């Protein structure tokens, strides 16, 4: 098993207030950038909810910088972002509301700085224009830019089960990132990025040049089915750790996971056309998930204590 000890901590819970302006700023970033994640976050208790928003806003800010494209200016912005994150964890946050909120969250819950360090490495992969030669390369990328978010959320939620639970949280984040990649193939191509592993493209008789034509061929559908199936396996593995979370975090995380997995359903219904449309889950369908999630969790049990 992967050594997850740098990420396993107990929360501190000092009870300090988060300035309302910083909380609202992070809430709005979360709401405007990921309605699916935002829906799940709303189901946390208020204090945990604000910490989740702070974490999301900090991650999103770094991700937005990486999406600016390669170049010295972007590298400088990313270095400044990383310095602000480190300052927040060191109790000396920058004056911006995201840094203030992250400093508060890090003082209230033992969110590991090591998880943000991995995220930083993942964002640098984007700036370098990393090539993804095989599935191992892509799995590592998914870990760094999304899987480690599970390590950030688990201490906020509270959890049992130690490293095993953190491993499931990691896998759930990787599943969500792989879903993003499958949803955004066309958008990423427009940015000059291809995340689909080269060995898989070769196996299915595809190439970057073929992808850039934007035509959904039978070979392309087969590749999408393969990767969507892998994402579903990762979701199933990740969900097994949700009963180990504490309190309302269970329903919050499972709702977000089920809604995200619904993107794969929509992609399938569109015959895997991710060149001309963006797969999504409607607000109505997300709300319909809530009773299903509640029922699913009724029969779930965490680890024996």
C-alpha cells in the first residue's frame, strides 16, 4: 500500500471565526466554477462547508493559472500562488481572501501542505506540456491535480479507517479527474493539450492528428468506452471509503461523486461526442440524486470500532 502517513492527521478545531467576506468569496468561486462540487459542499455543516470552499478556491486559483498557457509570466504567477499557499499554512497569509480563508481552514483542520505540494507538481506538468505516454503517466497526473484533494477534504470531514480511507479518497478524486479529461477532450485540444495516453491511442489506431479532426469514429468510441469503464471502476473503489467519513460528509461526498459520474452517462448518451458538446448533468438530475444517495447510505457501514 502507498505510504500515506504525510497526509494522515487529526483535526485541530480551534474554533476561530472565518471573516464573512473571505468565506463568501470562496463560496462564489466554488459555485461559479463547479456546480457539481458546490452541490456536494452545501451538504456539509456550516463550518466544514466554509473550509471546503477555502480548499476548493485555493486549488481552483492554481488551476486557473495553469490554464493561462505556458510561458515565463505563467510560471511566475504559479510560483506566486505556491508562495501564498505556503504562507497560509505558515500562519502568514497574503491579504487576498483566498489566502485568508485557506489560512483559517489550515488552522482549524489538519489539512496537509504535502497535498498542495503534489497539486503544485501537477500544475507544473501542465505548464511543461507533459506527454502522457501510458496509463501510469495519466494516473499520476490524476493523482496530483485531483486525487490529493481527497487528502485535503478527509481531515475536514473527519474519518475512520486510516490510510485505507485516504486511499479510497485518492481514488475518488482520480475518478473525477479522469471524468474531466473525457468530458474536455475537444476543449483541451484547443489549448494544445492531449491527456489521452499515447499507448492507448496507438492501441486503438488513433493519433493526435486524428483527434484534431474532431470526428467521432468507431475507434474513438471504443477508446472512450474503455476509459469511461476505468473511471467507473475508480468510482466504485473510491465509494467504498465514503461510509468511513463522519456525519453529513458522507452524503456530501457521495452526492458529488454520483453527480460527477453522471457526466459519463451523458457522454455515453451523446455517443462519445466530446468534440462538439460538453457532457453535463442538469440541476434537476442532481437534485434527484439526493434521495437516492440517502437511501444508498442507509445500508452502508463504516469500519468496525
